[in-house]
């Protein structure tokens, strides 16, 4: 049995689907009974629990042998770093005496020590904590998710503009969630001793200008790339519901990505291009509006 923590998000669902396509038994962890029912219709089992309920989480872990671990993101209206560290500590406690034989954990490019650098700091701490415990662990550092551009679809369609915190010509690694899902499924079903750090990104580097061009092609209209100035980052984040703490974390994480980006020497490359991902996003949005 493969346990998936985070199966209701883009990456976790891609991992679960990849395993189900291989005919593997899957249990997804969720707090939402409706989402559990949806996964049951796909052939998975559902375990309804809060990630901070250590005893219940440990009981679910004991039902399987291999775990895909994605630390659940906290709502941006909270102190996200503090809440995600609570989730992390609960997960680590539940791993003790869980009987699991292998873990594959989702991390991120640029993971680094730091108290107020958002996911970069929290996921680095999770990587380090997992390295200190006895269960063999594979770490996936995923590039910038192409799914993060879903928020830009509305402005691209309504205004002909895509807003972001990066200069239009700044290129960085990006990856489609499904490509991460395929890599994670291979690691989960592979030998127990297949561990270590695995970087995963798309076929090439992409910029904000490339994002705008992809939306322009998919929407068949001009779309312009608009950089939000650095001194406006926190204000713009708070305007869309981020707490003061979450806005600071996100701004610092963005600055770290922009000022000291991480580039892998020999990444695992997915096959999904940014252009095809955004084309599919636009196509799907016509059927199921985002």
C-alpha cells in the first residue's frame, strides 16, 4: 500500500494518479470526506484525518509500506511558516514506529536554512529532519510549478496582462505537476535503497515573457508581461489576503529565488513544455472555469 499525503493538490494528485495507472494500491490522506469519496471512485482508499492528529496519522501510516510526503501548505491568511512547521513536526512524530520502509518527500529548488523565507526554509528543515531518521528517504526538489500560473489566467483573459514578481526576461526552471508525479511514482515503486536528492524540471528554462507569450498563443490575443516592483511585493500580497507574516515570507522567498536562484547540473527533465501546459489550462478552463 502506498500512502499519499497531499493527494488533493496538483503534485500529490499527480503522484496518486501515476500509481493508480500502474495498478498499485493507494491510500490518500485528506481532511475532506468529499475528496476522499472522489478518490474512492478512482480506485483509491481514503483516510480522513487532520495532519496534526499525530496518533491518527501514525495509524494511517501503519496501513502502508511507502509514503509520498508533501507538507500541506497553510492558508495565506495565517502565519504560513509557523503553521507549516507545526504540520512538519506532527508528521515527523507520526513517522516514529510507523513501520514504513521508504519515503519520497516533495521539496523545492532553492531550499535553504532561514526563518522567514517561506517554503524554502520549512522544506529545508524537513529535508534535514528526514535525513536524521532511519527510514530510507528520496528527496524530490521540484522546480517552480507551472500550475502556479493558474492565477494569471483571469488577468491574461480579461486584461491581456500577466503580473509577476520577476523581470520579464528572468529565466528559471519550471515543471508540470504531472512530470513530478511520474518521477515520484518511479521512486516510490523502485528499490528501497534508491534514495538521495533528485531535481526535477521541465524541458527548458522559462521566463515571465514566455508565460505571457504562451497565454497569448492559447487565448489568441496579445498578452503583456508586467513586473510588480520589489517595493510593492508585500503590499500586493496583503491586498489579496496574505497576513503580514505570510507576505514577508513570500516576499523573502521570491527575493531569494530572484537573487540567488538554484540551477541543477543534471536534473531529471519532464516532457511537458510551458506552452503545452498553458494551452491545456486554457482549454480546460473553457469547460471548467477556474
